[in-house]
């Protein structure tokens, strides 16, 4: 009964996270481009600072979670995220126009620390609270409900940002603070016992846990491939995530319909994307067998190949109708990939160092984003955003080789 209640806690928390994120990030491009006046290079530099700080913080925070408890880690992470997002929303009030970019980099750096505490620990906690055979279905159901929660956040985002562009971040930050309080009183750790109950000798214990995670990766060949996939997915995703909105604004344009503001169009795109993602995740939870490793490998390879083609189609689209179909399909494949990849990772990582190794995989994703982001941003600034998107798509191709290697390992 307790484990069932913890599944509900995970589901509610995930929905709150998605609602908060949708409230902020539905119109963040408009806020960054028209409110803070960032150019393509600055947009990618924001992401680079975020990912660099995340890269250096992720390993130690993952080991901290395995040492002192995943509950402590996710509560701390939620609180830090709430404060950083509120600060980012108040930038136009706190900083002068000349200092806005510096303030934004500071806010994103603090956000990265919160993300590092929150990310791997959340998945590691729930993986120990439910049966392994139920984990895949839980994550797919959660992905579907997250999309529904995102739609609520999207509507809220369009409403509040119609008054002022920064209000989305302020509201999202408040939601994260509420999430932290909810987790503080709701999360129980029954399937995992932290190594340390106090803080004495904590540095040595965290370092020991970190070394155990490194030894685990060296001992299990599949984890090497997971590191490679995480790296190249990070390289490609940074360019796509940061430039898709600018591509719509500058290259494609929105139809002149009822004098709608750009914020409204971004809200419509987000609602459609999340509705499509919810349907896809819901259908996948019924028909996909997440317990078969070979089948999971083939599905992930197929989704990756499809994403490469769809990103190329989106990059070269000149008509709004083609661009919106390609964009929606990209978001659906991204939702499925992220969910199934999370299941696959947790199935291959031992419980005692799960948060640590998950964090290391997150580090590789962050390394890919921090290294690939500036390069793709420079391509977009020097040539065109279309060219940058094509480069991002091509950088996904090395992961196909990793999937082929996974299959050979399973056959041995």
C-alpha cells in the first residue's frame, strides 16, 4: 500500500514539475528574444552556462543523494529551482538593461545546481519504491499525465504573460517552492537505506559513493554505451531546444489571424505538442513491452532515426503547415525517447549507486549540450538557423552505432 502511495506521489510531483515548466518555458523564447533582447549566440550561451554548471554539480549531487538520501536531495533541488526561477522572472526589475544578460547567466547557474540535486535523485527514488516490472508502465503513464499537466501550465503561461512577459517565471518559481513542501511531507524512502544518517564525515562518504559509481560504469559495458548516447543526445538537443522557437519567429513566421500576439501562437503550439505527446505516451503504455531489452534497443534506434529525418524536415520547411506538423512529430518522438531511455537506464544501473550513475549520465548530456551549444549557435549566427538545425540533426547519428553495439552485447 505504501509503495502504491509513493507511485501517486511521484505522479503528482511529476505533473507539478511539468505544469511549472510549461508556465515558464512556453513563452520563454518570447521573453528572451523580445523582453531581454538576446541574439542567437547569447541564447546558446545561456544554455552553455546552464549545462557547464550542471556538468560539474551533477556527479557530486548524485553521490550526495546516494549517501544522505534521495528525499533530501529532491526537496533541496525543488527549493533552489523555485528561488532561481523567481529571481530570473524579476530580472527586469532588479537589473538595468545593460546587466540583464549577466543576471540571466547568474540565475541559470543557480538553476543548474537545483536541477543537479533534483534530476537523478527523483528517478532513483521511485525506481526503488516500485516493482521493476511496473516501472516502465508507471513512467509511460506519468509521461502521458505530464503532457496533460503541461497543457494547464501552457494556458496559465499565455494568460499571465499577456500582462507581462516575466510573470511566467515568477509563477513557475512559486510552483516549485510549493512542490518542495509537498515532497517534504509526502516522500518516504522504504526501498533504499542511505549510507549516512548525519553529516559527520559526509565529504568522505560522498567521495566513496562517487568512486563506487565510477567503478560500476567501468564494470558494466552497457553503461559505456549509455554515456555515449547521453553525450550525443545532449549535443543535438541543445541546438534544437534553443533554436526551434527562433526558427518559427524569424524564418517561417506565423499566420496573420485575428492579430494574435506571438505569445498566443507559442501557446497553441505547446498545447498541440503536449496533447500529441500525451496520446502517444498513453498508447505506448498499453502496447510497448518495456521489459524486453532487445526490443527496447530497436525501438530507441527507430525513434532516433525518425527524429533525424523530422528535424531535417523542420529545418527546410518554408510553409507554416509543414513546419508545425514536423515540430509536433519531433516533440512526440522526444517524449517517447526520453521516457523509454529513462526506463532503460534504470534497468541497467544497480540500486546502491543509481542516483550517482544517473547523475554521471546527466553529466554527459550536459557536456554534450555545453560543447555542442556554442558551435551550433555560431553556425546559426554565421550562416542560418536552418543550417544549425541540420547540424543538430546530424549529430544524433552516432547514437545509432551505439544501439547496434548494445544489440551485439545482448547476443553474446
